[in-house]
C-alpha cells in the first residue's frame, strides 16, 4: 500500500447505474451508492467490501463510511499491514466527506458531476488494491446519513464474521460522542482547527473557540493487542509535546474508546496513565461519560452567547 498521505491509487471499475434503475422500477434515481473494495490481487478476482460512498445530486449530498477492521481481510488474503490499511481507509473516508461539504455549500452546477468523476478525484483509476465497484442507484425518503449507515451495515458489517473481536477506529468511537452532541444541536457547531507549532501541526476535526480553542479528538483504544494500545497512547503524548509550542492557546479533550476485550482493560488503564503525561491543558473523557460531556459542551457554548436553534 502507498503512503496514505498521498492519494491511494486504485483501478476504477465503476459503470453507469441508470439502466439498473429502470429495470428495478425505481424511476428517476435521487441517489447513487458504491461499495469500496479491497482487492490485493486484481487477477484473482477475490475482494472484500471495506466501505460505502453515497451521493445524491438532487440533495447535494456526498459522504462515506469505511471500516478499520482488517481481521477478516487477514483471514482472506494473509498478512495485512494494519496501520497502512487503517490510514488509507480513513484518508478515503475523510476526503470524500470533505468533498461532500464542498458540494453541499458550493454553486449548484458544481454538484452536477457523476459519482464516477467525483470518486476519481480521491481514487484515480489504476490497478492497486483499493477500488470502487459499479455503483447502484435508488430512491429514498429517509435521512441520507441513515441510508448510508444502512448500506454500510448491508455491504460491509454483515460480512464480519466476528465483529465483537475486531477493533474500532477513531471515527467509530466519534459516533458514540457525536450522537448526544447532535441531539443538543452541538455537533454542527464544531469545526476543524489546525494547531500549528514551529516543528509540527495537526488538524483536529471537532473544535470551537471562546478565549481558547476547545479541540475534541476521538481516540480508539479498542484494539487487538496490548502493545498497540500502549504505543498509541505514547504517540499522543509525543503529538501533544510537539504541539505544546504553539502560539495558540488550546485545551485538548481526548474522547476515549475503551477496549471491549476484557483482557485488555489493564492495558487501557496504563494507556490513560500515559496520556496524563501530555503537556498542556487536557482532559480524558470516557464513553460512559458521553452524555454528561455533551451537556457540559452545550452549557459552555450557551454561556458564551452563541445563537441557538429553537
């Protein structure tokens, strides 16, 4: 796999889904979706779904969900570079979501492209391991985020033979915290913020500012091995140390994803002890505290006079 900081190269095998729409009696389709697949050996014709993208021209919507779980892939294809796999799937997901934001806020003609052209911006067509398959089309009256989650469950999660034993990625942990924030109309007020120091910078995806920046970062420790949990905690200590020289004041909230494997709970406690060594203002939030955390964020934003929906 290539370095995920550069766009991964894949062969695009998608075709048009309009005829399929007519065959299924769907009328004019208002959405297109396509599974993202992992196929390390194209000639073998063996692949696994690892994500789903959903696009609607009419509603100016584009988003994607990918999985970071690679246990099934290792069973199918042999040894997998798990770190590279997770980095690449997260890159694909975040780039498509970023394009979705541009489509939803841009000029109308900018959202008239076919899904193939949009996906090719993220995954230029060639013969490497990540591809998008032929798109499907359909009509839904449901919320498109909910439709996307349903498609992900149908085409990706259902094929995970032991989902309880596979790790969660940071985005899956974010969903735990996002739901109570959304109910309080808070999630949509959070914006990306890049903290820059002389030798390092990092963009937090969920932030807001009063006198100082509040940056919220989901960090999954729901991993497969003790060493992975401790290594990830140490990486965050190093990242915080590199950002400590920034001229901007910020407080970092680490939104923890706990391991579901009870044998890893001791490692998780050690990871929290490591995280407390981070320099600068920081706070660790557990999944069991998600509701109380959302309440605190809502009240703090209200106290600083932000307009609030009725």
